C-alpha cells in the first residue's frame, strides 16, 4: 500500500472538500454575527442557515438548537441543566461516553447528588428491566428522574433501544439525554429526547463544533456565562466557520448501510484467519460501519502499532481515552474482560468505503500477525 488506509472514522471523519470551501468562505466574512450592522448580519445569516440545516438533519426544531464547541460540551450542558433543576439522582448508561459519565460524576459532587450506572447485557444492550424498576421505585427527594443513554456506543457500535427507554422515562415524568454523537449520520435520527447531543466532526464536518437540542419544556441552565449569545443559552463569539462547515456537512450525509456488507466481509475473513477472535456486539443491532474485536493472545496496543507501521489507522477504543492503556470501558460493562485480556481493536469505515479497504486491511493484518508470531517464537 502506498497511501495510508484510514479505518478510524468513529474517532473522526475526513473533512470533506466542500465543507472546507464553506468554512473558507465564512472565514472571509469580517463581521461578528452578533453585531447589527451589515457585516455582522452577513455572518449571522451563515449561522442561521447552518442552524436550519443541522436541525433538519437532527429532526428537531431549529429554535431549540444550541451550537456548542463539541459533543462533550453538549452532554455536559444537559447534565448541568438537570442538576441545576434539582435532580439528585442521575441514571447513566454504563455504555455512555466519558463525556456523560465523567461529567455526571464530577458535577454530582458539587450538587450533592449521586450517579447510578445502568447495567447492560453481554452484548452491550441497556437493561430496560433494571431501568424500569429504578424509575418505578423513585423517591421524591431525588427530584425529577434524569437518564442518559448513548444512542450507539462508540466502541462496539451497539445501538440502544431509545424508543423503549423514552416510554419508560416519559411514564416517570423524567428527563432523557440522548448522546447521538456516534449515531448521527449513520442511522436515522428519530429520537424523542429532552436533550440531544451531536458533533460535526463525526459526519465530515470540522472538529471543534457541536450542537445540543433542548426540548421547549426541558429545564436549561447555561454552562457558559458571558455576552448572552445563542439566546443567552451559550455565551461566546460564534465559531462562524465551524458552524458553516457543520451545516454543509449535514447537506452531504450519505446512508452508511453499504458499509454493513464490507464490515461483515471483514469479520468473516478475520474469523478464518483468527479462529479464536471475539467480536463484541455482533449478535445485536449495531452501527453498520463498526467492528470491535479482540484476539486473546495479542495485545491490542501491539496490533494497533503494527497496523500503523503498515499504513493502516485503527484504534483500541474511543479516541477520547487516547493514551490510556487500560481495558475498554464497554467490554468491562458487558462483563467480558476475560475474552479480551489484552484489549480490543476497533475498525470503523467511512461513507466512502470500498471493498479494496477490506482487502488492504486483511493484507496488513496477515503481515503483522506473521511478524508477531516470529517475534514471539524467537
């Protein structure tokens, strides 16, 4: 292979050429979008157009959409709002991203609230029976129920039953945060949530810009205070270029269903090469572009570095935990650490994926496994 093979699209996607063009055009505008003169109105119009486009892609009302700096800020803001509204007991899915789990744990210390992790089964599906019991036994002193469930796990790609969760939470008059950052652009956005978080760089947009939908009747408290931008919901000068790129990326969304066949071919061929390989979440609904697997006799870090030297980019899990060599949070939550004693590898395809990528990956894999085998034998 002469060019690098990028198979880490769940970490971030390529920024598409027309997105870059839209960003450059926005950078050439001089006005602050909050200013009332002509230059300011020109920048403000870019933000307004992007808001409409992003809202349409998310399936939400544009008036209730807030532009943020990233998916992490969106999740943090939703959790902060719930705690400020008096929620004292937060139920967080054990498959959630650290953006939600860590925020809940950190904020709860300040608010004297507590976090409970919603368990999952061996395939990574949220235990709806546990959730129903927890909501039924709710104590009034804990305030209004607040539940956070990621739409699709960033490592395994397992898709959660948000519709079922919504029914349970609505019956309990609770609040629901859906972190759709990983699901956005990969599966239909049909979530009925009080808070819905997404990020631009997962769909071919720029890094450093996200969005948070807040239902009209959901409590809200700004995480940032200042000049009162975004209708006093998120202060700070707008990232006009980033927002413009986000809007353009939403115009370019392509159904990723075609990657399912490539993913299935990859897994079939890997199974033939590695009889002891373990795939996580492969028995339930998951994102069509994602494969998360472990080879029990090989270190995931060694495999990743070996592939990197062969010109192939993959990951050992969520990129937001980069530098951490511990076990996968998702695998631990599923109770399957014994099947991945040395970690796991994630392969995630982009919307321009082709069969040659599978073939090139398998070629590189065979090379590093031969190299590793020789090294271990020596």
